[in-house]
């Protein structure tokens, strides 16, 4: 069966993954794991010698990607004093939408008092003719901490498939109590806009983003962080401090391997600011 036919005939996969973490004794425990295919989670592991109480969980998308009409829903609850690192096992692949229906992914996160969540960086790869909508909403306590990474790919670059998708839109929000600290919305529609024009991507292919929110960021020298960011011929980067509570680092790159290397280096530095 061709990919085009399978995207029409296969039943939609509406996956859900709900994880709840609590702090008990000197460890973070995964108290609840509700999962429906194609989303799965590993058991909690303790892999960070610098933070032995932190629970690391791998998240798996067993179907290989999102077809038109598929909906993935994540609900993450990190309760008071818990420390969690969530690692997507692979990139999120968005298959073609020949019927014009969007693939969607919604992530709802709650981080309690004195707790922290790190969501490791992975890429969203929209295939030719794909339509994808992603939304992430984080509600966190004033003294909680968050480290979040993501990469938007132009498509299957190694196959010469660059910006051949229809639409990709993402929305990332962080709320502290009733205050919206971060609202970052992106929309790319190659059919209707020239992504290579001045002020957009220009000659770059990938967009990398790291967000860090922590009360410890008041101690950060944002100028020093900017000086540490490596700049190469095919990669540009810049960091900004928001109200002394959040840092955003954004990359534009044409080399995915180099981008991931630079993002991992910055990730390690920002991780020291987590609670």
C-alpha cells in the first residue's frame, strides 16, 4: 500500500501519555503512567550522578510518525519537590496530508513548588505535503524550574526535501500563576511565503530553541552566555534574558549535526540553573 493510500485508509492514531511524578524520600517516583498507543513511556531510571534524585524517562512513539488526522496528547504532572528529565526516543515525523487534515500534538505540563522538568531536544520533521500543529502549555510555580529544547527541520533534508510541507505551526507558552511569562508562536507556510527572504530563515534550514526558566537565572550574566555561543559560517545563535526569570537561546543553522552539538553544550550549561 502506498503512503498516500495508507494515510487515507488507516484508522487515526490518537495517542495519549499521562505521567505523574512525586518526591518520596530522596527520589522522584513515577506515581502514575497512563498510556494509549502509539505513545509509550519507559520506567523511571536514575542516570544523572549530579542529581541522583532525578527520574529519567524515555518516551516512545511506536507508530513511526503522525499521519493526517492523528492526535497526540501529553499530560505531565511534576509535583512538589520532584525532578524529572523526559527524553523523546526519536524525532517526531509528520507524514503527508493528502486530504488536507492537520496532524496535531498537544503537551500540557504542570510543575509544582521546588520541582524541575527537563525535556530533551528532538526534531520535528514535516514531510512533503505535511500539515502539523503543535501546542505546549506549561503551568509552573514561582520557584519551579524548566529546561525545554526543540528543533524544527525543513523536512527530509538528506533526500533533498526542503520546505515542501504545506503548513507547520507551533505555540509554546509558560505561565506562572496567572502571568504569561513566555508566548512563542511560529507559523511557516512555504506555499504562501518565501522562507529564504531577509528577516526569516535566509539561507538557513533548521531552527533550534532552548528555553530555561528558573529563579536562579537572576544570577546569570546574559552577555557572558552570548559570548560562549559558537558562531560558524552556517549557524547563528543569540540568547535573551526575560525579566530575570527566563532565558531563550535561538539558533538558525544549515548543519543539523553541528546544531545538535551546540545545543547540547548550551543545554549542559543551562541545566546548572535547574532547582
